[in-house]
C-alpha cells in the first residue's frame, strides 16, 4: 500500500513539474514577439504609437476585389497583440469599389486620421486615389470624411497610392506618396483634409530617388531626414527596402543602399515597411511584410518585426530578419 501511495505521489509530482515546465516555456516564448507577429495574410504595415500603445494598420492581403476592409492590431509591448477587426470598411467609404491599400495613420487635432489608397486607378478618368477617414478612437470605426479622394489624379507619373504622413518639428504636415516609380510630396492643410501650395506656389513636388518603386516612409533622427522606400516588384522575391539621408524634407534624396531584403534561410519579398521607436535611447524597430519560404502566391504576405540599428556615422545597418522577432519594450516617453 505504501509503495502504491508513493507511486501515485511521484506521478502527481511529475505531472505538476511537467505543467510548471510547460508554463515556463510559454512564458519564455511570450517574451518575444515571434515572426509573423500575428496570424493571417497582411501587408504594407503602418506602425504608429497612439495613446501609449503600439498600433499596426496593415493591408488585408488578398485579391483586389476582396480588399474592402482593414483590420488593426494594438500592443502594449510589441509582443502581445490584440486584433481590432474592420476599423475601416467599404460601407464607410462611398466611392470605394476595391483595392483598399496601405494605410497611414496619425493623431492630430484630437482625432485620428487614416489615409488610404482605393480603387487602384490606372488613369485620370477613373474614380479613386488617396482618401482620408477620421475616427475618435484608434480602433475606429474610421469614416471617409470628404466623400471623395483627397488626391485623385496621376501627377508627375505617380499613381496616387502608398501615402505616408509626416509631421515635422515645426508642426508642418507633409504627405509622401506614389507608385509606378515616382514619388511626390505635398503639404497638408492644418486640418489634414486638404492640400495647400508650398511657398513657391507649387502643389506637387517630385522627390523620386534612384530605384524608387513605391512605399515611401520618412523619419527624422538627430536633425537628419531618413527617407525610405521599396524597390522591386511587390509580388516578387526581390522586393526590398532602401533609403537615403537628407538635410531637408524635400531632399535631394541620394540612395545610400539596401537595408532589408530576402534571406534564403528566412523569407523572400521583404518590403513596404514602417518604423517605430521604443522607450530606450535610439531604440528602433522596423515593421514590414515578407513572404514565407515555400509560398509563391503574390498575396501570401505576413507582417513581421525586427530591430533596426544605426552605426556611429548615422547610417542604417542592414536588418537581420528573424523568426524570433523582438523582446518586449515600452512606448517612447516623448
């Protein structure tokens, strides 16, 4: 009888230890985001800090006719993510038919603005282009505020898609945008609902750097403007990210080199990114989409995150793609 009781006790102890080990393993795993950071096919991720949380607004990666809504994800630490379904959808955009792409989100005027591309226009007789939706909460629902696109024409050869809104230190809001190998910059009105002329009277300025294709992004660090973009074809393995450094938001943007590209051991088609800061000094993260190894369909794109570093000269170091992702962090204080 004593032997039987001892056996039962040992078995119970083993089970408890195994359970504790499994829980510990789960906790260890939760200390990193993993890549992809959330399930599903999502591309063109816009990372931004809003209300003390990290947010990601991606494109739903599917055939154009199915791209009629956008989900969002929020996290307190870049590791644990909460899904917010359909923060923007077709029923709240009266002119949208299809191809709801590449959100750009910013907080201003005590509201949240979501700029988006819609309808994939091929000429100036079609209805579509870059629209803007507004909400009182970063989780939406966002609603188109103009009833028409903000930019609805092809100017300087730039298809009106892939917009990014940048607030400079003086409070001026600029929007970089453009596909088909051309990039324009425009100045937004204070309410972010219109485009206003520059001091020289022009409205659109082309700032296209060498090898630019689409997906512009701008960040400012130590007084320098880091302009970033995607090269190659979005459906091909060689999709990649390059950058330039300038002293002005208007450039000139001279190409420095590639910082993100396919890795035969990890993934292909890495591109259309954004960048967010963490709480630490010079703590940067690049959020991007990539195509898992073995996947060949153009829309098989997953959202990932990895660290991004600068060298002592202020150049961006090539990003190493990982499966582990990043450790937990906090949002910046400023």
